[in-house]
């Protein structure tokens, strides 16, 4: 059984139908990369997956849980589904350590104090920022902030991680350090759904590419095939426009 | 005109008592006013229109009428509702209600100053609504409104002199009393003015000291 099943999901904002029946499956350990033009509904889809947005019809299942079912405790669900945003969204008034340990402490996963600090150190080491544990977000570069945001997710030991254009707000020279962290995660078997404009990264790391166009999955497949033989003119255009 | 401050020394104890009462009034109005403000601001985001309308009505009524009349109304009207307060407590109630209305507005702007993306980041980490409020929204919101909140507390301290009009014993009441005994009007009010000035100045120092301790995280700009 796939870890994530997105089945014929529809979503409208007022008059605007943003998702027009999206179906995607994600196996455990898979890296699914969503590409597509701005406005094609990629962010909306990610926000539906962790229940930030309601859906009009269809179903999203993660493990045993149906995300939009009335009986689903979204808090519990989100403790297993991490999301990283384009704008990092670290808490400016908390140190890096506090940013990372807040959720695990409040969820009763780890004791305040030495144990929490150890957890923060562990995930910071994973993103190569152990020495910044006592810094505040404003004292870090964009790339460092984004790596802390990833570490903050990792501290909850998620089963699934969502990434929404996490390198788009970064200066070009800082993109690499964030992509490297994501590559490491992929190699360690983390299940990830990520939206990106980094085609090189998508090509090398993804197990599957999903091309979204006009609210639908227009094409999908393994990166080598999809990039070599795009079946539709829309994807051909999109690929040539990103070169 | 010949100035003579000597006679005033005899009333040291009265002045001290007045200072104490003024500070107590300010403290009570601040504590209850902030509680009203925080609760009112949170409720003004309620889904229920009657709740929002009730809070807006309260805020507008208080902010658009003279504090002195509010104090009179509470002092003279409450007994008809079976609530008989001594003047000092009636003044404390009135000033709390007065402070509360301004605090609602200040807290509201504070809560509104926190971007939605911060709230979502908290939700996405599996925090409850209350936890998001307590840990994500409140600390930076407090920092943003700290200057207006502390100015408002100082306005309440100065405004507490109005309580003398219902014979609550505070500093200004003391001044009127000493004046009636000594007939040294100018001296009495000069001294009282200086006392208010020193109280406000000390309060401002206290506030800025607290600000430095409480809000230490670095910010852009
Ligand atoms: N909260 C919202 N309210 C109204 N329209 C929205 C909202 N969020 C997104 N949209 C619209 O939905 C469409 C898809 O947006 P989005 O999912 O952000 O696209 P993408 O991430 O692919 O660029 C856009 O036209 C956008 O304007
Ligand atoms: Mg987007």
C-alpha cells in the first residue's frame, strides 16, 4: 500500500478551481517532485496534504489516516508530516534550539533541558549547523535559516516531508547547501514530496516527477523518461523554458 | 508673591498616602485593564458577530467619552444596581474599564501584526490553537505593542487624578486637602506636579529596563 494516496482531489477558491481532480501515489521512501508553472496549484496541493486547506471532493490518505475526515486529529497527523516553506517561517523570538525543540517538548516527545538540547544538536548536525544552536534566526543567512527549518521538521521524526520551493527565496550561492541537505535526506530514505524549480535536482534525486498544469497532473513518470521524451507540448514548453 | 513650602512638610504622611493610593489605583487598573484587553482582543476575532459587536461597542463607548464622566457614572449609577463601592474602589473599577478599552485596541493591533505564515508554521508543527497563541503569537505581539501599552499605563496613572472628583483618596485628593488647610495653592500644586513627574519618569525607566530583559531577540531593521 502506498504511504500517501491523493485521489481525485478537487479544490476551489471561490470561483477559481485550482485543483481539478489530482491523483498521485507516493510509496514509502519515494521522492516525488512536483513541477509546473507558477499558479498551477502546486502549493495548494501541498497545503491540502497536511490539512492546511480543506478540499471540495476526493480524498487524501497518509498511512492509515484520511486527512480531511472529521475524525482525524490534524495535530497528531502534523506531528508526523513535516512541511518546509519558501520563506522558512522560523520563529524570530526563539533561539535555534527553541525553534527546534518547541514542538517535540509540547508534544511530550522529549523532556525540556538536556535531552531537548541533545535532540536539537542531533538534527542540527544532520543539516551541518550544530554551532548555530544558540543563534537567533535574524543572525543567520537565508540558507542557514532554511536548514534550521528542515532540522525543526526532522526533530519530530516525520514519516513524510513536504517541501514548497524551499530554495526559491535564496540567493543563488546559498541554494546548494540546502539542496545538499535534501539529497542527504533522500539518501537516508526519507519520503518526500517536493515542489521545486531546480530541474537538475529533480532529475538527479527524484524517483518520480509530476508535472502539474492547469490544476491537473498533466504527465508523470521517472525523471529520465519524462525529461527525455515529454509527451505533451505543455511539458516540452515548460522544460525548454527552464533551461 | 512669596513662596513658602515649609508648611507642607507637616503633611508628609498625607502625601505619602496619596502617592501610595495613586500607584495602587494605577496598578489595579493596569492589571485588570490588561486582562480585559487580552481577553477582548482575542474575543474580537470570534466567529460570532454578537461577541464582536459587544466588544466594539464597549471599546467605542469608552474611547469616545470623557473618563471623568465614566468615573461619575460608575460611582453614582452602580449603587442602583445594588453594587455599593467605596469611592476608591469605584474609581478602580472605572479606571480598569477605561484602561481595558484602550488595551483591547492595542492588543488587537498586536495580534494583527503577526503574519499568518507564523501561525501556519506553528500549526504545521502540530501545536494546538492555544499553544500557537501562547508561544508563536503572543511574545512578538507583546514586543510590537510594548511602547503603546506602556504609554497607555502612564496615561492611566495621570488620569487617576480624576478619581479625586468622587473623593477617592489619591494624590490629587491629598493635594486639595492640603491646600484647604494651608491656603498655599501654588506651592501645593507645584509639589504635586513634581511628584507626578517623578513617578512617571521612574515608571518609564522601569518599563525600559524590563523591555531590555524581556525582549532580547534580535530583529531586522
Ligand atoms: N487562499 C487563496 N485564496 C484564493 N486564491 C488562492 C489562494 N491560494 C492560492 N490561490 C490561487 O490558486 C492558484 C494556485 O496557487 P498556488 O497553489 O499557490 O500555485 P503554485 O504554487 O503552483 O504557484 C493561483 O491562481 C492562486 O492565485
Ligand atoms: Mg507555490
